[in-house]
C-alpha cells in the first residue's frame, strides 16, 4: 500500500473528513514519528510495533560499478520491531 492508497482508504472509512484533512492527519502522523526518531527517541504503537533507530559503525564499502573501496561513515538507520498482535495475525 502506498501513501495515496492509505489516504483514500481512510477517506472512504471516514466520509465526514475531506481528503485534504485526511492527508494532513497522515502527514502529521508520519512527521511526528520521524521527528521523534531524529531526536533519538522511540515510538511504540501497542499491538502494532515499535519504531527506533540503530547505529551502524563506519566501514569500508565497495563501489559496485568500479570496484573501488569507499569509506562509509557511521550512521543511524530506522528499525521496526513488530508487536505481538501483529506477529500473531501474520502467522495464523
């Protein structure tokens, strides 16, 4: 499902809201998650899962086109751990 499909589904489920209002809600939801992760925090949605970040160490990579070695800086990457209820529904 892509973002526009999510907005359309929510608009269908809540006909009292305009597509523009639903888009604003979805944008605010995702922006809040990203802002919290950028601050080094964690976002937990009970029954769904938890978003957090994990650190990756600096390493030596390889340019696949040329084969040259490239220094890759340390970075934080997003991580999602599904909740117990989600895992149960996926493995019925």
